C-alpha cells in the first residue's frame, strides 16, 4: 500500500490539533486526551459541565469528515482493513493501551509532552516504538 505525504495538509492538521488542545486547556482547564474526554461523556459521576464540554469536543471530531466533504466536495480518503477480527483485536489493544497507560496518544503525545510530563514522554516513546514495530511486522515481514 502506497501512502502519500502531504506536508501542507499535515502542518495545517497539526496546527488545528495544537490550537484545539490549547483552547480547551485555556477555557476549561482540561487536557485534550480523546480517551479521557470520551470516557467523561459516558461516566456516571461526571458533572454536567464537564460532560457537556467533553461531548462538544468529541462531536467536533466526528463532524470533521462531513465538514471536509462540504468544503472540498469529496470524502477524506482513508484505508480501513476489511478483516473484522483484525479490527476487533486492534480496537481491544488500543483500549487496553489507553487504560493501562492512563491516557491515549493525544493526551500523552500532544498535551502531556507539551506540559513537560515525564510520564507522557515515557508513554509516547512506548507507543511510538510499538507503532514502528507494528508497521515493520505488518508491512515488511507479513506483507500487509
């Protein structure tokens, strides 16, 4: 599978992610970790203001593709494996990793490192190493 690197779109996306993380922290004092925000939406003990802010942030993520469609005229291109068992295992591993690591890639990689959290540096190094090994195995050893 060939991928195309789009530096300007990537830079724009990174700027939007960073700006949203800063805006959420500045206005609500909350870290823009998607696993934490999503769990706050469904938690029973969360106060209603925190639940509402979290729900709006997650809704913004879900609306990104339709907004792209409205502005560009086409759906964003992405590749998803057609193997349901593989997707289920991957989803479980991501959920386990986010729970075990006390946060996800956005919480640790974007927000934690920028706050100087050593725990987030260690978590990011761990999941980036796992990602490199996964790509090496699936693309070069298995041939996926």
